[in-house]
């Protein structure tokens, strides 16, 4: 009887998660497929929503300074990235991070309004935004690389969710996220590698071992991003970053893995050179 009462609770958010993914997933995939322009527009919308969530999480408002600085500064760096000045965009982002911190320190912050945390959003969101723009703007390999990144991160998330609820077991990081388990982490990694190998074989056949390694690296980063987001929410004593997406909380909750994995994918793509898939 106790087991029957507990079992449904494991899956009570599954329906909302599925319906939300059914709407958001195809929209993202369509923009990736159509080209860099639709993709850039989608990233701009995502950055605006992510910035809004971050500013409110820190106890500020986006309609007034210094909260307004987060979306404005991220967009400023993003514009340079869109015009193919990626190094300049990264340099500007670092400078604007310092400026955002200074602006937040000018007024006496209220209790629960940490200036350093507010400024950190410029880097946290900005680095991922620039990385995603840079990845898709590679005319030869951009579509394949962004598809590979998102499918691997989604697979990691789904695999961890399913394995964790089916097998349970020892907690991965109970002080940060009490619900995450080692079985979930292993399931997420296995699922990420499997989907990575299949995706690579379909998009641009290459070495299976290299595709598995690239997927494993991105899968680990996605799980690290998930833990980072859990730590941030624990710091601010909130369950979700917002209630924007039914079953998922906010966009920060939904994209935590992408925010961590995208900069790593962009660095790998830069090291490999233009036109090269991430697994070559």
C-alpha cells in the first residue's frame, strides 16, 4: 500500500513535462534547421526571458537600473557576436560584467539583493548566448553542431530523469539537489552517448568513439549545469526560477544544461576549425 502511494508521486510531473517539451522542442529544432537568422531571433527571445528570470531571482527589476543592465549588456555583446566579432564580444562581455557589478553597488543593496550575483548573470547568460550564436553561424557545420548539442543535452536530461525515478538509490549531491541520484547521472550519461552516436551517424558519419566521447563531455557538462542551477536556487531559497513553463519551472530550469554545455561546445568547435563537426 505504501509503495502504491509513493509510485504515482515519482511521475506526477511527467505529463506537464511531456506537453511542454512537445511545444518547445519542435520550435527550437525548426529554428536550428531554418538557418542562422531564425536561430538568432530565437536566442534573442531566450536571452530576454533568461535575463528577466535572473534579475527577478536576484531581487531586482528589469524595468530599472541596475537590473536593466543584465539584458542590455548581454544584448550588446550578442550584437557583436552576430556580426562575427566573437573575440570582441567576449571582451566586451567581461567589461560589462564588471560595469554591472559596479552599477549594482552604487545604491545600497537591500537585503537579498547581492550585487555580485546580479552581475554574474551577464556572464552566465551572455557566454552561452554568444556560444550558441557562434556555433550556428558556421555555415558548413553549424546546423549539425547545434542539433548535436541540443539532442545530447535533452537526452542527458531525459535519461537522468527516467533512470533516477526507476532505479533511485544513492544521492548524487544531497546538499545541493536532494532528488538527484547516481543512477540518474549514469542513465543520463548513457542516454547522451547513445543519442550522440546515432545523431552523428545520421548527420555526418565519422568515428563512433569520437562521437561518444564528444557526447559524454557535453552530457557531463549538462549535468554539471543542472547541479549549478540547483545550487543557485538553493542559495536563493526558491524551487523554480519562475513559473514560465508548466512542469519545468522557468527557462533557467529548462536550459541549465545548455547554458553549461554550449560554451564547451563552442570551444571545441573553435579548436577543430570552421566547417568541422564536433565529433571529428
